[in-house]
């Protein structure tokens, strides 16, 4: 989680170890400092609905210009699925229409993580 505001890392570590899929949106200012974190838990082990309306509404309420999305894989494998990629593109497109940039999508699994930005997927 290199380059992220150290104040948000504990929030992301919490979902990294969750036993069901969980999603977090971290809302950032222009300098990259966290302005808020919004968690969305799931009752399913291997899937979670990503509510675009909620993500957009909370980003706008924070007047955020940048967002980091993160979710966990309770399986322990941080490798993004094809659905993860489709969802990332859908979220990025929705935010982009409002001038908000999806900076990264992190897939967390225990102590491991995959960054969509680092892999060139975003």
C-alpha cells in the first residue's frame, strides 16, 4: 500500500483479514490525504455488490477529487478476477464523468495485495 496516506492503511488492513468480502472507498483530496473512508460489508464469502450511487454520493459529499477503492479476497489469493476488472472499469467510468479520478483499486488478501494501477489495469 505504498504511496497511500498512512492514516488509511489501518482501515484497509481491517478488511484485508475479513472472512467475507468487504469493500472500502477512501476519499482523497488533491494532495492525496484521506478525507474519509466508507466501508461496505458483504454477507457473501466471495462476492460483493459495488453500489455506484453510494460511491459517487459519498465522494461528492467529501468533495473528493480522487478515490482509492479496495476490497478483500478471503480466499487468501489477491489475484484480481475478471469481475474485479469489469467492476473497476465501471466505477472508474462513473466517477470520471463527475471529474473524480479512481486512483487505484487494491485487492487485499491477508498480507498480500495487488494494485490495479501498478499492473497497468487502471
